[in-house]
C-alpha cells in the first residue's frame, strides 16, 4: 500500500501567547488574607500615583503588549472588575488607573511552547468561496504550555481533489476562551470577537480539567433534526485523575464542555460515530486500557461497558490497541483508524473496517501498520510515537494529520480503495 507523506509540518511556536489572569495564592475561590493584603497594596500604590505617572506606566505596558493581542485593554478592564469585586472596591477610579491595575493581575501564557500534537480534522463550518473539488477543513490540535497544561487550538486549511492541501496563514493573534458557568452548573468556553477560528484557544475551566484538555476527537455529527453540529470527545486531566468529557458546538464560537458518566467514561480514548445507528448513539471505547469496545446509548452523556469487538492481535499492537478518532462512514462499512503499541512502547497507526449495519463485526484489520515512527520522525518529547485523533475522507483518499513524538504534526494521504484492499 502506498502512503504519501506530505511535506508540511506544524511545530510548537512559543510566540503564540494569550492573556490570562495572573492569580495570587488563594484565587479563584476567594483571596486569602495574605494575598488580599498584597492585592490591596498594589491597588493602593496605583491609586496614589498622579495622572502623569499612571499614564506613563500604562504607556509602557501598552507599548510592550498592545500589538501582541486583540483588545488587550478589554482584558485589563475585565480583570480590574474581577479584582474590584474580590476586594470590595466601590469608589470610582480614573480609566487609566483601572487599566493599569488590571494589567498587574494579568500575564501572558505561551500555550504551545512545550508541544503541539495529536490532531483531528473535520469539514469546516464555512465552505464558501472554494474551487470545484475543494473542501475547507478545520484541524484541532493539542497544545502543551507552561506547567504541562494541555489546551485545544485550531488551524484551518483547504484540501483539493488532486492530493494537495494548503494551510491558511496563521493569525498573529491568539485569544483564550472565556469560561461561562450556568446556574445549573453547565460549563461553556466562549470565543469572543470576530477573529478567525485559528485564533481560538480552549483552556481548562473546571477542577477536573485543571491540568488539561487532551486529545480532542472531533466529529461532524449528522442529525437532520438538529442542523449543523460538531461533537468532540476528549480527556480531562485534573493532575491526579482522568475522565472522558464531551465538547459540543454549532459554530466553533460557543463550546459546551460536558462530563461523561458510566463505566466507559473512566478511561480515555472514546470516539463517537458520526450518526446514530438503529436510533442509538454509538461510541468506541477502551475502558480496560487494552481492547476496543462498541457501546450504544440513548443519551450522549452516559456510556455503559459495551461489547468487546477487538483486542491486540499482531506483533506491532500486542501491548494494546485503541481508536484514532471517530469512525468514517464509507459504502463498504465504517473505517476506524487504530493505534497499536508494540515493543519499546512504539506507537503505530493501523486501520479496521466494521460492518455498516452491525459495527460489532470486524470485516478486516491491518496486519502491518499504515504508519510507524521512522528514523526521521521518532525523536521528540515522547519518542517512537505517531498518533492521530481523526482523519477525513475526500475524493477517494484519506487525509491523515498525525502527531510525531508528541512534539510536532505531520500529514499523510492514501487511497481509500487501496487501504481497504490491504486489510486482512
């Protein structure tokens, strides 16, 4: 089978930064007496400055940071309002005073300085302005920054029917999503402003996500009654424990982040089918950390044990197998990309074909990997790993973005007919 490795690469870029709250000890659940005294000292010192000094200090801040962020003044004002609420400030302040105080309680965060990896890909919500045979795609990426915190970021591009693709030029800005928690406890991450989607950075919101949102598996879900809808399973990491959660969005501006429950949600690596099967939501899981299971549910949010459909079989996958993203619907059945772990914890990518009407039946699977770490692509933060969280079919070919050693992202393409013929 001929796998075409494409020349494009994505690497971590430490210059991509967002504005975040600089948190004193005790935040966000209320300032401790010590940190409250520190915060009051900062506020009172700024209040004691004359107008010329405030303007001079604020000008220095703006000269340093205004050209690095969209609407940085808005961030400073919002941060001031938050600190004023914490500290019980009621007296009116000069506008520049508010901005300068807000700046003292913000900082830049380089969200992909450490690593960029584990992509998934779906059709973009905007398919306007394309040439015949082209499709616009949206790539999700796991970015790792200071403190080994994982977040979700995006890139956009166009795929042609001539085995070519191009990435849209990256925006010089990045904007952190704003957390929003409803009265019922439901959690959203909201992207503000009118910038392109590739400026969006989804950061952890809840305590269960404190150390990261990992390995998003996006899928464009087909439900005629619901309209355009994208789901994405991901792993929430608290720093001590993991759990599977679900991202829900209609426009990639407002994202609901919902915990999943049930036995299957206790581990990572769940992947939702792109439509209901026989009236039920259907999911691939790997709750035992070794085998692939198929799980059905009447709801998106609770998943039982399911049915074992495949385990490690070939030498390259003897340690464990799992899915590499949501199944892709073909005339021949459901194409599932898999990952297998072999000697020396070497991760490789394979494939499996499931029956279209009864997806517990495995019609074929890779005897050898489709993609393995090569000498040129084995070094990095976690060596000997190639991994993907989802591919996309277009014009008879499979477009496959993949992570390299948890350090970079590469791209490959292969003919679907030839791929299916290789499955035994």
